[in-house]
């Protein structure tokens, strides 16, 4: 008699557990929130990429202007020294290429974002 009673209690508890699990997965807002279309990680990465892009443009514009200015003054005040003229041309060319790459970083970041989504 005791064994049948234990099986009955086990059956009732197991049935209640299954009903609770069914209710949790069907009607619970906690579980439904797991599959919404705005994952936190992707949103955080997108915001981070936008912040990085903004900081790069903010810092790169004056840095490129200073580098080009130094190159121009170096070329102007080289007084015919070919080594200084060559260094000044390299400085101007390198800073302009670097600034163009930083301006193109928007394309690179959008490509990375499209891979994440």
C-alpha cells in the first residue's frame, strides 16, 4: 500500500512539474524576452563601433592637420636640403593617406556590423 501511495505522489508531483514547465515556456514573459529582436550584445557592439568611429574622427582631424602643417613648414624651411624635403613629402603623404583611411573607417565598421547582424 505504501509503494502505491509513493508512486501516486510521484506521479502528481511529476505532472505538476510538467505543467509548470509548460506554463513557464508558454506564458512567461521572462522566457519570451530571450527571443526578442534586440539582443543586448549586438546593441552594445553597435554602440561601441559608433563611439569608436566618433572618437577616431574627432582625434584624427586635428592630428592630420598638424602633421600636414608640420610637413609644409618642414618643406618650406628646408633651405634646399633634399633629405628634409623628402622627409616632409613623406610626412604629408603619410598623414593624408592615414586620414583618408580613418575617413573610410565608416565603411569598414559598417561591414563588420553587417556581419554581426
